[in-house]
C-alpha cells in the first residue's frame, strides 16, 4: 500500500500536522490511499489534536516516545489493525486481494465519523476494489462545496430511505431496459441522528435517484448501539447493497471483514482489562524526588 502521510507541513517538534481547509480524499480499494486535511472550521486546537493522533503512525516501530503504534494504512492502533482483519477474511476465502465489482461505491463521510475510531467505512475501502471515501464538513453551507462524483449526476444513485426510493431487490428484478443506470452508489457515513441534516445540506443529492435495502440480518455492531433493531452500519449496508446488485461479486465478505474488526476490538479490550494496571507516574516521580532529597540531606 502507498504511504498515507498527509501532504501538510510539520508545525511542532512532535511532528503534528497543521490542519488545512479541505476534505479528505478517500481510500480506493487497491491502494487505500488516504489524505487527511480536516477543515479549518474544526478549530486549530481540535484539529491539531486529531492530526497528532494520526501522526503517531509515522513514528518508527522501535521508537518509544509515549505514543502507541498506529497502522499507516487504516490509521488504527496496530493491536486492532483493520488491515489485518480484512486480509484474514479475504485470505480465508481464497481471494487474497480487494473484491472485484462493477458498481462503484462512493462514501460521503461526516466530519464526526471521520474522527471516530471505530467507524466501519474503512472496511469497505480496504476490502473493495472500487470504493472511495470522501470527508466533508457540511456545516454552515459547506454542503454546497461537496463535488458531484465524476462531475455528473448520470448513473448516480444514493442509498437513502424515501417515499420515492426503489428497493434494490425490485430494481434487480426489472428488465434491464427499464432500469435507470446505476454505475455509482453513494452512501452517507454518519450517525443516525446527523444523517438527515447531512443529506439536506448537500443540494445535488435531492436530484439523485434513491434506493433502499431490506435488511436481511440484524447489525453485528456490538460496540455501538443502533437506534432500531434492523439499523445497519455503513459496511453492512454496502455489503448487502453490492451483493444484491452483483451476487457473483462476493461482496458479502465486506460484512465478514466488519465482523472481524469488531472481534479484534473486543478481544483487545478484554486483554486490556486482564492486564495489570500501570503505576501512577506522577506518584512515582514524587517518590523518587523524595528519596533523592533524603539522600542529599
């Protein structure tokens, strides 16, 4: 995979990346290239903190500077690396490479979801050959700045519940000549409470044909609570939608990759609870100073 080092200048001795206004270019299956440029509206302090967390991934593996090691590709701690979970699933199924498919998946990510450590869009980006993730801040009119994928609405569709939305099962049952072209499926990656605000903040989405899926299973998102019984994560929605459109693509493995990511996270949390607690460094320093003073006197 290519390096994911953000194209921005270093501003501190710690090597934190300065935040510049703009979106985040996404992961594209085979290369999974991510460029992180949080919008300046996040505020310098919050953006610097976010980039400092990401910058720890660029430290040498042997360095011990107090930062935990982070995977440069998925931007997760190495102990819960999503790349490993995805590779494990794809290798076990005999694929060993990103899943091939015809319909492009375009994930529009909310600014909060980009900063969330346990988001599921990364599973789609790593497991699928034609998946792109774009981060945008749609507050205060920012949605008008979101570009149309490919520069045209032709062939686009958005996964969104609406009275006019077409069930993808019904869409696939239509004669080919009666179907609207669907070359690229847009998926909004945000929390359920922010989804509606994000949708209406992007003007051109209203002109894109709407599609829905009928969930075939309950969500396996065991570390985040879903508002309703059959609400699914982004990765699970993409897996079912793409499997419906292209049954031969084996896109259902995206959901298996997501399950593997959750399993690794729960296992890491379990190990952390079983591990002995670290000593209080502040107390240890005070004890050493006291011992040093006693020796001097």
